C-alpha cells in the first residue's frame, strides 16, 4: 500500500518536472513530499475519465514546489521506474490548472 501511495505521488509530480540547479543529488526529504501528490493520480493516469484534479492535488503540488522543486524530478524518475502510464498532456497542464509557476520540464535534465 505504501508503495502504491508513492507511485501515485510520483505520477502526479511528473507534471512538474523541475530542477532548481544541476546538482546531481536531490535534497534530503524528497520522500516526504511524494505522498502530497497522491490526489493527482486519478486525473493524470492514462485513460482516466476524471474531468479535473481535486483540490488536494493542487495543494500537494504547491507544497512540493514551496519545499523543493527538485523533488519533483525525483518523483518523475520513480514513476518511470514503476512503469506508470501517465497522460502527459494532463500532467503537464496541472501547473496551469493549479495556477503554479514552475520551470520547464527540460530543467530536470541536470538532476
């Protein structure tokens, strides 16, 4: 169950791939932010019929961005390792839906 929660959070974070810098390691505490993103999974999962993310999704993303945007890149890596199917159009649209300003996906390349 805990692994499922982590996977759910990782998928949601995929939308907000961010790297504050090109440091090779993530800041400590990234594991603590992944569960914050769990409410996004129903919206971003490939094939989902959910029409919009819940309030908890945007709240969770905002908390992660405020704490350390680099953790979003780490969550992306985890989702990829778990072979979670994500609707990238929806995932990438979360920043606009949630009214958050995040760096572009390409910023994760250095992490």
